[in-house]
């Protein structure tokens, strides 16, 4: 089996080389030592770590939160659960915020449907500076 260089690591984990370098810069992934005149060689652990990072991102965690999860090293289940519960609360709040935004936009769309084709657009009027000063 050939050495696992950064290019091969990127290909196997379906991320870019720049993503790997970014993970190294922020401390999520350790950069292996560079041998004299050779290429850095990554271990299979790097594959598992990048896959962990990507799955955690898909679950909604930020890279900073992922660093926290990785710091628990699998032995602090209560701490991991607390971070996950906080993420659930954050997602619930985002859902409430998005629902409220949707209701506002839906109201604007309904207002737009009520205007005649020659009138000003209700949506654009709502976004203009003049709309807040109108009675």
C-alpha cells in the first residue's frame, strides 16, 4: 500500500487539500512531520478523524463545537450529551426564527397578490426606506 499523502487523504475523505490544511491550522487535525526530502505521510487515524468532522458538520455542529467534542475523547458522555442538547436547543431556536421569517415573507407575498399589476410592488415597498415612514 502506498503512503497516505495529503492528496490521497483528501481523495479518500472527499474533502479538498485546502480543507485538510484548514483543519490542521485550527487544531482539528495533526500535521505529520515532514521527512527530509519527502512528503508528509498521514495515518489511517486521519481518515477517521476527518470523517468524524464531516459527520458532525452534517449534524449541524460548527468546527469550534467539533473541537470541543473531540476534546472529550469519548470518555465524557455526559459532557457530549450536554453539548448535543445545547445544539438541539439552538436548532429549535433557528426553526422558530425561520418560521417567523417565513410568516413575514408569506404576508408580503399575499400583499403583493392583492395589488394591481400597475401598482407599486408591495414586497419592494416593504423593503424600501420610505416604507417605514408611511402611515
